């Protein structure tokens, strides 16, 4: 097994992809809008990936946070609210906001489980600030680390109740920059005392099964390398100070924040201490280059992956009741 999660080119597994993936055995797959038509098609696609891998516990990822980040869209699937809706409710009724976040996560997880998705790249635990990029503020649970942790924990628990593994992101925090790492490399100049606020939600939820890095330079920790490529940030901050021992994946390795070839960036991330690389774009030449460059997944990383996937429970709950409860609570605002 190679320590990489690959994307797919379309709504069905192509013969070339099937042959390549069977040979390489990636750690998992990630789905996007280009892979999704309707329930029957999506279930068939995820079933084909499990059959190819020969594993029922295959990690099949999606970004389905709600709000602006949702790959499964209306009218086939219902729209879900993003973090700010729960942040607003927390202002007037904290326990109701936590209850609503859990119900939302469980309902969201149920639509994923129905189509064979096993991992959701949520919740987002970035602590927002007045100058935070809109790419984060439109999704974040707020500006208070305790609130972010409480709402994030509720969503993570709701996903787990539906049999879905959650991924906390973007470690060690994407809230202290006005720059969107999809487009450029952000640099954070705050000192360690200030950064303690950013990492607090991740410390609180350090038992999460999976986490995702940020492509950001934190000068207080490593002025020369973004977190994804920094052994200092990964080993001393994420594994050390935060205490996270779940599966650590990169954010999309092809984002503009990182320079170099896909294979160079993938090898650099693994060398820095990430467990697996996330490569989303399904470009066959890049996937081949990454697979050729990477060694087999490290035993400790494979153990983290297996532990995360083995912890999944059978889906439970009534979808309509969960959505009705969430909506009634959000209507209090």
C-alpha cells in the first residue's frame, strides 16, 4: 500500500485507473463533484472501489462540510448549513448549538453512508479572526477556541454515530491569515503565545481519528517551510504540543501554496512526518510519478489508518428527525 489518497477522473472508474490503482494500492480515494451524478451512480462507484481494493473498510473521502463546501448537492441531496450558523446560535444558546451541530453531523453522515462514503473531511477547527480569509470564515465555527472545539466535537460525534470517520482540519490552524492557501503560500508571523489560541481546538480534540495539515508557514515554529513540509511543525507541534496521534494527511498537495512537482511535494510531506498525501486531481501522469516516488506506507502510518477505519460504527438515527431537530434549533436565532 502506498501512502497516498488519489482522486478519480469521472463518475466511473476507467480501465486505466482500475489497472493503475490495483497495482499501486493507494491508501484511499477522494471524491469531487466530477465524480457524482446521483445516489445509484455514486453507490456503484464506491462499491467498485471497495471491490478493487478487496476491503470493506476502504477510506473513501469527500469534502461535505455544508454551506460553500459540499460535493453532493441539491436537488439530489439536501443542503446543509456551515459552521457560522451554529456559531450564531451559540451566542444565545450554547447547548442548543452543540445539540444542533451533532444532529447536523449525524444527518450529514447518513447521506454519506448511504452512498458508501466512509470519511468526511470535516469538522473545520480553524479559529477565525477579523482578518481571516473568507475561504475560512464562511465555514468556521467562530472566533473563540472553546466554542470551536465544542461545536467541532459535536459534529465529529454526529458523524461517528452515522458510521463516518471525521477529519479535523487544518492543523495547526488556518485562522490567522488573510491569504487563501488554495492560491498562494500564507505566512503567519504571530508568536507562540498567540498561536496557542489557534491550536487549542486541536489539542481539545486530539483523539480525533484523522487530521489534515495546512499549507502555511508559521515563523515562530519554522520560518522556512510550510507545516505540511515541516518536520518541526509535524513532530513538535502537531504530534507533540497538540498530542495528535491519528492519521495525519496533507491538504491537497497540488494547491498553489506549495511549489515543485507533485512527486517532489508528496515525497517532502512524507519525509516531514505526514502519514499520507492527498492528491486530488486524477492526473494520471502525476499519480504515476507520485506512486513511483513513494515507498510503501510506514507501519505506524498503516496502523493509524487501520485504527481509524476499524473504529467506525453502524449507522444509526432517523434522518428526518435529526434534520427537523437541527432546523428547529437554528430557527431560534
